[in-house]
């Protein structure tokens, strides 16, 4: 499966798409990035600026786009999209802030989808048993999916830190990610 990376050369820092792909390949083992076909950098638009910038028919589309974004609270940093009909998976990144962390977080959603149902319910149990103050981040406390994505990102970036913060979730990732290798 080839991963198509685009849009990152439009980012302010001018990171090339090749560079992003190289970093992903270093951080994420092949079996864990298999599900995702496309990774796009697409910054969030400011509605006001978009309206002033374009007086043609595109304005209408941009309003819809901004509205959709407003509803998608989680989509401020980026999002993972799985189209149920085709199985097509795509990640959109919206900000250059903590870019590696955000990309890994979104890949985490893809990885979680591909766990066995037994592993998924084991994760649910781990999440439910976590004390409110023990989540590794505020984002992780939102729900079990966000918890997984946050733990996955930290696992791939700084596993020693995850060991300190939540050794049970580290152990879960260590044993269950290996199973993806055998699929
Ligand atoms: Zn998320």
C-alpha cells in the first residue's frame, strides 16, 4: 500500500511532502500505517478571510466548508476519516503545531480500528478503569478512541514517557500492535 502525502509544502515552514513521508516511515512500522492511503495537510480556513478573498461562486462552497469545520470540534488539529463503503482511509492535518504528534495521533485512530474485537474490548476496559486524573492528556480523557490515539502517539514518540505515565496501556500496545504484523 502506498501512502500519498500532499499539501505539506504549502505549510508555513515549507516542509516537503517527501520529508513528512520519511519521518512517518521512521516513526511508524509498516504494518501500522497500512490502512491509510492518503495524508493531507489542509489548514483550517478563517471564514472572514475566505469570503473577502473570493467573490465568485466559490464563496458558497467555502461557507459550507467553514460550517462543516465549526461542527467538527475534534477536527481542529486534524482528523482521520474512514469511508465505510470503500474502506478508503485518509488523514487530514490542520496545523503545523506539534505536527509529528498530531500525525501519530491520527494514525492511532487507524491502528485502533484494525485491532481484533477482543483487543478492542480489552482497551475499553482499560479506558473505563482509568481514574480521571490519570489520563495522559486532556484529549485522552475525552473517550476511549481519543485515549487510544494519544497513547499510541506517545508510544511511538516517547515510549519511556508512556511507561512512566501508564504502564498498563504501554503493555497493551506492546502486545497488541505485534498482532497487526501477522495479519
Ligand atoms: Zn483523535
